[in-house]
C-alpha cells in the first residue's frame, strides 16, 4: 500500500492552522474501508500492545517482581509488581541513596512496588484531577481534592464536574471582573460550598504544585477545608466588594463595586521569590483553614509595599493603600488576624463621618494612637485638596509621601497642616469635623505612645488615601460656602 505522506502532512497542517489556539486536538490513525472509517485504536491487538507498552515503562530500569508480593498502594498481595511507577515524579531512582539493595536500580521495586490495577487507577485519577480539579490562584497551580463520604453528594459533584467546560485558561487583566475569590474563571470552590448548602459534609484539600520539566512537586498543602469556611470567605468578599469607601476609580463608582480576590494578598507578600511565595501561601492557609496571621508582620508587609509604591510612582499610591486596607478588612472580618489584647478602646464625643469610620473599625482603632495617625492623614489630605484646587499642585504631599511616621512627626504635622489651611483661608473645611476630633484624640494619647511607626504610618496613609471618600471635600466646601 502506498501512503501519500506529503499530501497527508500538508492536509494536517492546513487543518491544524484552521483550529483556534484554545482547542486541544488529537490525531488518530485510521483506515478508510468499505465507506467507513476504522480507527486503529479499536483493534484488540493495538489496544493490548499499547497497554503492554505502558506497563513496560514502569518495569524498565526500576525492575519488576513477577513472583508476587504486596502492592504499596492497595496493600494487597499481587502477582506482578512494577518498580518504576513514578507518574508524579515524587519518587526517583536517580540518586544512590534512594535505592535499597546494593544500589542496583533493578532492585528499586523493593522500595515502591505497585500493581497493575493501582497504576491504572492512580494514572486515571491524576488525568482526571488535571482535567477537572486543577485550578489557578495568583500564579500558583493547585488541585482541589474533595473528600466525600456521602454517596448522594458524590454523585452531584461528579454531575457538576461533567457539565463544566473543560476549557481552561489563565484569566487576563481584562477579565478581572470575576466573581471568584481566586480570579480563576473555572473556580469550583463556591459551587462546592453551595452543593452542601454550607454544611460540612465534605472536606477539601488544596494541593499547590509545581510542574517543571516533567518533575512534579508539591509546594504546599491546605487540608481539611470546610464548605462553611468557603461560604464565609465569599460572604466577606461580597461585603468588601460592595464597601463604597473603597471605590476609587470612575468605573468602581459607576458599578458600585470593587473587586477583591486573593491576588490582592499576593501583591503585599513581596517579590522575594521563594520567601514571598511562602508568605502568600501561609496567608492563604490562614484564610482557608481559619488560621491566624501575625498582625505586626502583616502591617509591616502592607506598609512596605505602600512606601515602595509611593517612591516608584506616587500617582497610584491611593490604590495601593486602598488595596492594603481591603486586605486588612478581609482578614480581620475572617478573624484571621489576632485581635489586640488590652487595647484602650476609645469613645469619641463627635459623631461626624470620620468618627463613624473609627467606630466601625474597632479592630483596627484599638488605641487613640491609631486614631491620631489616621486623622492626621485625613487632615493632610484636606491641605493637599486645597493646594490642588488653588495651584494645581500639592507641595504638601511631597512633605509626607514615602515617610515613616512617629509621634514627633505627627505632632509637628498637626499645626503645620492647620496653618496651611488658614493660609488658604480654608480652615472651615475641617473646623467642625476633623479639627476637634484630632484635638480630642491627642488629649487621649497624652504622654504615652504605644504603637510602632509602621502601624502609625499605615493608619496615616489610610486617612490620606480614603479621606476623600469618607467626606467628599467638594461637597463640604459647597456647604461651607452657603
Ligand atoms: Zn495495588
């Protein structure tokens, strides 16, 4: 028989080019016969040969046992066992120390003998997990593995999985408007939580892995994740997404929505490679497993990123501060940050919007020190607003951006800012709101100062960036002009 190889090749490449890049395709050899197509893989002999070929790969250099023994996976006595089953590459026979029996690779089978049935099951399981249960979270791949005992739920889960689109892609920034917490459009977390109606009848494992040059490695495991926790995570996300004080862009204001997902956490974990990755995954662990994140370390990370942003490009600092505040709120609402013990909770006499903001965030404003820092930020924001209105630039911003603030600096800023407002004849902007509140907070601070510069800086920048959303200066100026 003569095969017109070149013709076939051209035909295949032409068809290949006509497919969209998003699709995967398979090539099967087949025979055209009696007005029908007979694929080779239907042939019994071809199938047997393919199966033998597959299993021979697992004998190979790792050796095999043909006299019978116990399978490492199922624990049953089996006739034939294979020594080189390393589909996930978490076991290897390349290093001498890994091999028992006098360093002979052929004796590797004594380390990890696996039977045919288990090889088939594990292989199928992995292929299934890769196709249906593999997801993406801020640059990390993970398997979401449900542990289900209830048969009914198991069937429902299989049904969901079979109906889902198999097509997966990494979302681009354009698709940022996703309702998911991981920003992966094929995310399954919420669906599973809904499936059990938030009841903890199943548990989930998130297995973060890395695949490089056919080597497969687990980076982190988050086990025993409960559907009720996932529901709580989504509820908090929804609350934060709808929190109007966080809307900074025109689009966010129009849609009445901010989009929070775990990429925001990643942005503050730093860029130190392995170390930052570990921090991010530790935070994710605390989120999913109701763990705790150290408040001081978290705020240090938030402030470091904010100050870097201010140095690099101060035009966007407000967005970074807003995201940092959203991260703090997200974690505090999930009780993933330790509350400060023994904080002197502060009652403010005034009830203007700044006071309300402080009252609404008792887990952050645990001491008058944070209140002073925050209100000073708001105060400086008023000066910047006034300067921009009159000169189209804000020299006062240059004084404070990128600064770590301590008590002395904050004490100096208060009169400086007040004098500036008097200078522009705009003290009325703060006369009844910020000014008396800040004075009151300073009295409460008295001689003590119990927070570190990082926490003071964080509170200050939150005031500086969000003040315009707490009280719109345009509106309060109109009021004042009346
Ligand atoms: Zn077995």
